[in-house]
C-alpha cells in the first residue's frame, strides 16, 4: 500500500491534529504557571510549587525524548521492511512495548500533577481557614495596656502607717501588689507577642493561599491535559495490540487472508495510521516542545515577562504546525 512516507503528503483519514493537542496544551499551561509571580512552600517533603513544576518538566522531557528516539528507530526499521508483513509484525511487537513505556511515563506525570494540585489545595484551605484576626491583636494590646496601668497604680500606692509593725505589714502588702501587677504585665506582654506572631503567620498563610489559589485552576487544566497525553499513547498502544491479536490468529484465520478484511494489507493500513501519529508526536516534541520546555524551566527559576510571551507564542506556533507534522515524509 502507499503510505504517507511514500507520497510525502498523504494523511490517513483517521488522523486528526486534535489527538496531538494535549501535548501542546501541557507545555502551554506550564508556561502559564511559570509566568505566575511568587512561589509557594508546600508541605514537607513536597518542597515548593515551582520546584515541583521543574521536576515535572524533567519527566515530561524524558517522555518526549524517549518517543523521539524510538520513532527514529521505527522509521529505519519499517523503511527496510516494506510490505513484508512478517517483518512488520515483529517490528510492531517491539513498537508496542515502546509506546506502552511512553504511555506509562505520561500516566505517572498525570499522577504527579494531580498530587501537586492536591498539595496546593491543602495550602489554599489552610490559608483560608487558619489564623488570628486584627481584633484579636487589638484585644491583646488592650489587656497589656491595662496591665501596665495596674503596675503604675500599684507602684504609686506607697504604704503609710503610724506604727512600725503596721508600717512593715503595709510595705509587704505593697510589694505583693506590685509583684502581682508586674506578673500580670509580663503575662499580658507575652500574650501580645504571641498574638502578633500568630497574626504574622496568618498573613503569610493567607498570602500563600492567595498565590496557590491563582495556580490551582491552571493545575487542574494541567492534570486534564496530562491525562489527554496519556490517552493519546494509550490509543496507539491499543491499535498495536489489535494488530498483534489479529496476527496471532494465524494466516488462515477468518478475515486474515491476504485480500480479506483484516488481512495484511488492511493491517498495514492501520500500521500506517499509527506510525503517522507516532512520528508526528516525535516531530512535535523535537521540533517545538522540548525547546519550549527548556524556556519554561528557566521561567520557573527566574520569572521574565518576555520569556513568558515567547513561550505562549511557541505553543501557538506548535498548534498551527500540527497538520503539517501529520503529513510530513520521513526525516
């Protein structure tokens, strides 16, 4: 049969750019998150939001590089196989294992993104529900002021007595009142300090919650996009498994005859469809997304509005390039 590699332009009707869009969407959302100002410490051992995103990008790069590497090997193998179905079937088995490996990598990435979203959600909840109000600090300051006034009043109340014994007793009573007032002032001062620190913690928690709230919605979209990328490679794997299952039915099985439905020519057509998608995802990664991910990683380390704009533009260009990637010949 005539494949896209033979014509350089034929695209099977089962191929659609929308299948590849989740890969671009993942990168675009990461760029959006990188452009968000500030960083948020997460619960140990989670680290911080930006640090976790950098780690996520590393895993995405590894998955994309693996796809590109395996697609290059596949092109070379199929180029020598031609229409020899036995050879193509052997290649398909190894190919399916490679696709399954990339699918598993994306499934792990999706789980990591979901855990990151959950960690950010916990920070947002803490910031919204925990804390000390300004009224609490005002009450503590008022109590400290009152305690200070008590000390001053106790100190002014000098003992007066006509007899020595009565004078000694009055002095002891004065000392006791001053000591009690001083202890009250010390306790009130400590309470004011603790309330002020708690209020500072509250302000920090609320600021973290605000920053996380800004990131929480894009993180939800990132999880969805990662699942979409996983489903893309799962689709390819299932197609290859169907080919292997038909092959194992034997050359004389119903529907597997040379010219019958489901025969080698039909299966080669399915191989061509899967190969176009597999090659396109590899070209998308090498030609557009890997370089953009490097920019996003730098953006997460050092926010820069110019870089953020360049990342968004690169993602738009990658989306526009999808139809062309699906119709390219061998590289």
